[in-house]
C-alpha cells in the first residue's frame, strides 16, 4: 500500500446557527464563556478518507454538500469541530480566486512570496521565475498590481506558482473552470504530466467528464456525509443516476431557452425504426450550436436501458474538431461511426452531451434509444472475439 499523504478520521464541521436576530451575539457570548454555542448547523459529519501518494481523487456532489469545506479542513484553513486530519508532504492548494495574493503588490512580488511559502526562494526561485512568468502568460501585467487582474489572470498566476513548485499533493476547487481555452488546456496537460510523474491530486468539480478523465477514485458527498466512495467511474455513475431520479421525481421542467452550447440534432443513421442487427454498424450524426465562432466538443456515451454504462468517448479525447457550417457560424456538425458494434442483443441508449470549447463543462444532453436484435447465448454487455483450443 502506498504511503498516505492525507489521513482523515471522523471529521466533522459545525457552525453556530445565526439565522434569527440575536443568534450571533448569543453564540459569541457562549464561546467566550467556553461553552457550546447552542444551536449548530452540521456541514460535515463522519468523514473518513485516505489519500495515498500517487492517487487522483475527486470530490463530487451538489452545491452545499460540503465539498469546499472538506478541502479547507484538509488544507488547514479551517479547524474541525471533531475528528482529525493528518498531513504528510507539501500541499499546494488552489481553492479561491486571489487567495494569498496581496492586491497592492505586483504579480512578480506575489509570486516571490507565494513561492517562498512553498520552499522556493533565492537562486532556485530566480531560475524558476522566467518559467512561472511564461506559464502564467499575462504579459506586462506580471509587473502590475494584482488588483488590476481579471479573475482568469489571478488563476493563471496561482497555477503558474503551483506548476513551478510541484507539490506532493495538489488540491483544486473548480478554479480550472475560469480562464480562456488555451490556458485551461495547458493546465489539463500539466495535470496529466503531473499525475504521470507520480503527483497526487484532490479535485472538486461539477464536471463529471473531468472527474472520469483525471481521477481514479472519487467520493460523493450528500448533505455533509459520504454517500458513495470508490472507483471514479462507479461513483460518478451512482451520482448521475441519483440526479436523474431526483429530477424525475420532482418533475422538473426544462429551463426556458437552450443552454449556451446544445445538441440541436441527434440521429442514428442507417437504422430501421431504431432497430439494428447485432454486429451491424452504428452511425451517430450530431448537430450542435453555440456562440458564433466558439467550436464545441461532443461527448457520446452508450448505456444499457437500465443505465449501466458501456462506453464513452469525446471529440476532445480523440482530438477531433467538429466541422463548421459555412452558412452559419454558430452551427457545428460531427459524425461518429462504430463499424461493427460488439454489443450483445438488448435495448440501449445513446447519450450525446454538448461541451464547451475547453471540454471542461457539460451544457446539454440529448438521448436516443435503439435496440439490437439477434441470437446470443453469451452473458454480459459485449461480444469479445475469442476461440477455444484443446491443450
């Protein structure tokens, strides 16, 4: 078993309830007397977690589930109400925009201070400074006060410091969703290399695509407790299923209008009434729309009728660009061809997800059902090529 960088046992966080008039003063008075503040709101409870060196773990869940609170407890910026956190090794955290940067100081001066905190100073920092400046890519603003920066420029600066210091554990909370396409892809490439070199990642994200892409393990937080924990694909699927069931039970209607990027057309080409013979080819044709000139990505998943995931692939994974419509700068087209579908007979569903140009966020989902018919005595989901031999 790999050594642990973080060990969490029985972790809980509670805050005094201050919703009514006078609650805040009453809670402060009780604390000054060394007593419990009385009514409390439990944000996290009973969290047990171990992050081994070289592991990549995601934390998923709804807004308010306690994800950011958990990261702050792990980094030490919050104190637990009960339980303990043991940390080993250097931790680099990107939790909030601008955290730790002095707004009146230049980017260069803030880099020097931040790098020193990570143990990088003197000649070592002088050698790394050009690399940090180049990675941030903010040009003359590197020597301007941080208060003049956009949110994306702040993230660039913070990530550039992390990239140069290469902590044992990188903790990040959705900050990669800020910034332009080129920088976001640069960050993803850096994280891929960091993990390949044995780095350790703890990621909070609402993008289940990147949870699956970057992380091997995941935990799902629900109302401050761990609802599921284990392999990232399985946990993400459990969370997606819960979201679908919740939305169906609540009878939630589609929001007015369409998402910024959306699937305008999804067709299964060449079938007859959505019925295919087992082993036949499956051609999926999609048309997407988005802001003019912003080329989206398409994520396609195949699932059984009961929701069991079978296969998923995106245009970003395969480095394929959607074709532009010469007559409409907001329209994009793509075709995905499975030449000999290896699925066993049964009922299946194609899920097409529209993604932004950075392939960081899912904006829309459209589904089409189809059926595979044919004889089969095998078990499972797919038909694998094989042959028998007598020894």
